C-alpha cells in the first residue's frame, strides 16, 4: 500500500533538548528512552525522519548567530535584546541565540538511531531485499548528518565534545570514557575519519557515501521517483562534506601534507563536476525537469554552472534558488533543510527579515549601510538591481532573497505566498557555488594562480575567448578544450563549454565575481588594493617588481575569496565561519576577521571583543568555563 507522508513528517525520536546549564547533563525526563522504537522495517524510516526533525530545529541557528556579527546585517529597533547583544559583540555565554543545544540534539539522535538500528537488526535477522539496501542507506545518511552537526559546531564554536554513546542515562562531561573534547583541528580529523571509515552495525559495515532512494519506500507500488525527487536533497553529499572539512584540516598541516589534501579536493571536485557535465553522474537521482517528450531528466549538467541564465523564469537558476519553497537541480541546490507550513514545520527567516511581517514580533535584521555599499551598482545582488539579495519594502531596506523575487514572466516583484507568515523557505546546507569556492581554494594552494584567478574573477570564457589555451602545467598539457585529456584539463571541459555554461543567451563561464557582474576593489589586511576581476595581473606585477612573495599572493587570493564569500553567502550562516577559517589558516590571526567586519560598526567594539575573546562563538558548557577553556 502506498505510504503517504509529508516531507519531514514529525516523527518522535527518543532524543530531546537538553538543559541550558549543562548541555549533556540532563534530568531524568530528558534522557533517552531505552524502549525499542524500531520494531519493523517501516519504523526504520520513521526513526530517521526523527533525526531530520532535529535538523529542522537547527536550520536557522547559524544565520541569526553568525550573520548578525558579520559585515552585512544590522539589527533593527524591533530586535530582541538577546539578538542585539549578539550584534553588539556582547558576551555570548548564556545568550539564547548562542546555545549549541540544537546541534548536539542531532548528534544524540544519530547515536540513538545507530543503537536502535543495531538492536532491530539483531532481533529480526534478515530483511527484505529493499529493506537490506535501505537499512544501509539510512544509516549512511545518518552518519553524514552527525558529521554535518559536528561540522556546524566546529565552524561556529571552534570546538565540541565528541561522543558516540547513545546516552541512555545521565552522563557527566568529565567522563572521558564517553566524551572527548576536540578543538577544530581534532574535530576535522574525527569527522573525516567517520566519513572515510563509516560505522559497524550488527556486524555489517556501513559506508558513509550511500544514498537513499526514498521513492522506493514512499511509493512502493508505483515507484514514481519524480514525485519524490525533493527527498534526495535531505542529506549533504559525502564529497562536498568531506571537501569542506579537508579545507579546514589543511589549516593545521605542514605545507607538504596540505598539498596532498588540496590535490584531493582538486581531483575529486573536478572529476565530480566533469561527470555531471558528461552525463555519467546523476545527481540527484531524478529532477523536476522534463525533456521535449515529457520525460523527467535525470541529469542537468548546469547544476554547478558559473553563469546566470536570464532568458526566462523557467531557466532562471540563481534567482529562484533562494526565493522558493521548491527544490531542484535547476536551482543549484545540492542539499537543503525543507519546511512545510501546512504540516507545522517552521523556520524564522521571513519573520526576521521581512518589514511586511504582520504584527510587531518581526523584522529584526536588515542590511547595514556598509553592507549595501559592498556591491557596485551593476552587481546583481545590489539594491539598485533588486534581483537577488535585497530591495526596499515598506520604505525599509530589506534582505529579500528568501521570500520576494522578480517574476520574469509578469515583469514584477512578488511575495512567494499571499500570506507572508506561510512562507517557509528552504535553508540551504550546500549549493553549487560551494564547489566553485573550494576549487578556487585548492587551485590557489597548489600554486595554480591562473585557474584560481579565472574562477574567482571573470571566468574562463573571458580568459580564453577562442577556447584554446597555451600549454601550461597549471591547466594540464592541452591546447584545446575538445578531446583534452588529463586530470588538470578537466577544469576546462567542466567550467568552460558554452553548451552547458552560458548557451542560449547566457554569459558563458564568467567566474565567481563575474557571474554577479562584480568588479569592486578589495583591500587586503596587508594593504594590497586590487580589483577582483584583475587579480592575476595585479599580483604578477607586484611579484615581478619584488613587492610580493608567492606566499603573500596565496594569502591575498584567500582573502579575496573570503571577501567574495562574505558577499555571496549573506544570511546563509556561512560567511562569518569562512572568515574564521582564514583566521585559523594564517596564525589564528583575529585581525583577518576584524578587517572584514569593523568597518560596519565604525567603532572599536568588534576589534576589542575579538582581540580579547577570539573570533569563535563562546558558550559555557560546564563548571563556569567557556568551551575553549579546557
């Protein structure tokens, strides 16, 4: 019989929220229920949905905690005192927005799921053929969600307590047999090891890279995969999750060891994108796009394109990526947290950002004057263009990317729904641009400044208008795109081809900055002032004049990437942590973070706090100590 469930149906899981005083020391009514809740195959799936419910609860946490402190947003007079304290760099210990409980709740739910699935497998023995495959896939997805939760804890707080125990009774954080304190370096090691090794459950090895075909359970009779394509986006993919963690781990390695890691990112991302381009990789399993015969297309090579098609609403990938409750490869979403208002699933994005929110309990955050001025007038994210990020609503500048967009068919702007409070947009965990930034990072640290500069700036279409390239080790030993061979040359076939990247009126491959028509100047911490679209030429001149070393060039490229990241990922809970990654990379230097943020305040409040307390968010877990005071 067909199973009918709303996406992210709230299914009770034994984990519950913890007390604020000590996250992992809970009272008896909060500890996990030891009663088995998995008794048949159907309950395997429902138990996993309970984990997803915890992920939903954590969805907007990082946005309000970290973007408020970054360089774009400022609080409005409506904002609660706790949010104003976050913005004003007051101590975060005890602040409700800084509470990491929601991420630990995911970890607890995953650990409990592993335990209950093991007990279930032991009790029933064999499973059906589909049940066996789904048993492994569900556990694999849960492994990645656990890693994602720790990744979030690491990049926000800089540390976490690692544990694998299902916590069926009260435990103390001082119990070293269960809890292991990890700084960010140690946390990346543990996360990567879990992704590489997977877990052992009831004598069965579970790798961390398996995908669940949800339609096989949700529609077992008809097997209509296209009706459930959204479900394929529930869990972050193995590759992008590992690549992000590796980019952090490189901060703590020797130059030689880091080079091997950067090479891994380079090789695997290029191969992944090339497979998508060539049609040999199918991500997601199905899409919501149809060909001329009405058949659903299983692969869209432009999922990770570096251009913006503007022809029509149907092909408008970038603009619709945010302002939609839909999800699909056409919108460049790799994975996301979805919500359904009719099923009582809520997040706070529209409430916090929309000046038209009904009632007085909304519109807490708006663009700062400094943040708006980061964009030139031609930039498609600027208030002048009103295309992507912000616009004026009710006479107020507002972040509108999640709920208010331009309709290319009707040629006007509109809210996603008539009742604003019903808009519950998808919160993206990963999207196509993440691959581009990681690839540019890797090229930079492999001393491939030419490809790195092209990806960061104007793209390959402008770099090589005739589609040819001189023989150069940075690009691979190739002279043309067509028929090129070798791993390095994949960057050309993956990121250049006009058939996929810019045909039919698009811009071609126009780079991270170029795709938004961004041409602004960037001033680095060392005082270099460079136009992003002429990055390579600027550095070559400085190096030739003896005014810049190769290491200084690498750092400048990194800082320009951070600058572009802070403009591209506003209100997504990512920009601030990217600055923290750069600070960690260059001697745990707080000035790198301060450099980007202080101009917004035009006072020393940000500098004084970060210099004294560090750039990671602090939270008191136990015995009156901050987490970074072991």
